[in-house]
């Protein structure tokens, strides 16, 4: 395992997600200032995930042909440009153009970085590498919104300018420090079967992609409704919610950055995936008992720990078993996760309107379905044995 390159990737993804997180608390207010209705705001938020869903496999496949570094640079430069465009927008259509551009180009980042990790790690250390990237993403989401909230007091444009600068610095960091991980002799040739968007979605591995859709769906439904749920059940305000999600994020980052790699190395991806699903389902059930700040923080952290186990283990398993390029495989995985983030919030909101408990009961059901899907995968692929 190339520890130096992995450390550089950790820094890159932390900076990328820090820039992304900075805009989260202020984007709705910026859009409302330019006349966006709640429905238009929802479309604005969804436009980014839709573009991620459509183009993540495309960029992953491109990285299999031309190398990882140029595609990562494309993704980060697009993110920086979109932040600056958003900061200087004075009409609603410009905000949409910015988010569509961001979704299109930045969808290159995650699948290509994960493919880079697969390039530089041995199979037994793959889970540790994937977990470290997950931890970097989580930490960026934790610190980014806090920074954005502070600088939004200056103006709604300021956080976007800062995010654009952070992304530009990250671009330079990649350009001058990160080395290419995919030598020319290992790159796929243009015109091969691997170029199909669905080339990675074949055989028993297709079950794992669907499993990650359900995991992403249930997480997005929780994130989209928990603020209302906590206010109703425990009288919590936005400040307390910020602390709660920070604690949840730290718990997930701790698991991904340290525990998950050791667990996978000792017991294999199969046990870690199933353990993560069981803990996630328990977390959803505990959330129904929320009645204070501390119970909300504890129960969401239980869920966050379970969720933090699943993605690195699934990513590592797919990267080991895929028959196509690593970029195509991780790109399709990102696409399924984006699809979950698209449909999760509106459907979660719809069932929340029927009963405030339904999104979390639904989360238990979706996690059980994911567990059953994984057992089906084990039966077809013979992954029941832990790694040696």
C-alpha cells in the first residue's frame, strides 16, 4: 500500500468536501434571495445529484483510459468554477447553471479517487484505503458547514468565494503533488466493451449496486426529515441539530478512518457489510426513542457507525471482484448512491407527512431488504468466508 499517495488522496478529498460543505448552510438562503420558491429550491438541490447520477460512470470510464490524475483535475477545476459562478450569480437561472456544471464535472472526483485507491492498494488493504477516503469525506462535511455558517454573516456570496478558493488550491495541490497511479500499459483501449455505462452491472455484483442504492436512499430520507423529527420529539433547534450531525459525522469518520480497515483485514468484507447493516437497522429503531439532545446524538451516532462500515466494505468488494476497469466500477457505484440521494429526500418527506415515524420505520425495512440482498449475493458469489 502506497501510504504517501493515500495520505495525499485523503487531503485532496478532505479539501474537496470542505469546499462543498462550506456552501451547505447558505445555499437555500442565497437562492431565496434571488426569488426561488421552495419547489425551485428543491429542483436546484436535486439538479446536482441528477448530474452526478448521469455522469459518474462516464468519468470513471474515462479515467480507465486516460489515467486518474487528469480526470481528478477536471473534477476539481469544475467544482471551483461552479462555486465562483454561483457567488457572482444575480439571476436564478445562473444558480441552476452553476449546480448543473458542478454536478457534471465534479462527478469525476469520487469514482476516480476510489479507482486510484484500488490502483495503489493490495486486496487485503483495499478496505482500509476505501475507509480513509470515506473518513476524509465525512470530516470535510463536518467542518465545511461550520466555516460556511461563520462567513455567511459577511454575505451570502462569501462562503461560495471561499469554497472556490479552497477548490482552486486543491487543484494546484493535485497538479504538483499527486502522481499518476495508472501507467499507460494498464489503461483500457478506446472502443472496448468496458466503455458501456452498464458494463460493471453484471453477474452477482449487480446485487451490491442495488444494495448501495437502498443504503443511500434510507440515509438521504433520514437527513431530509430528521430536523423536523427532532424539533417535534425533543424540541431541538438548528444549533443543536448542527452539533448532533457533527457528532454523527465524527463517529462515522472514526469508524471509516480506523476500525473498518482492521475489521476487513481480519474478518473480510462479508462480515463487515452485514455488521454495518445490522447496526444501521438498530440505529433507525433507536431514533424512534429520541426524546432529548443526548439521545438524538447517541442514536444518530449508532446509525452513523453502522453506515460508516458499509460503503468502504462494499467498495472494496466491488473493486476486487469487478471484471471491468476500476473507474467504471466505482463510477457506477457513485451513480447508484446519487440515485438514492435523489429519491430519498422527497419520498422521505412524503411519508413523514403521513407519520413522523414512517421514514425511520421505512429505514429499518430498507436496511432489512439490503441485508437480504447481501445474503442472496453471498449465495451466488460464495462470499460467506472471511478473508484470510
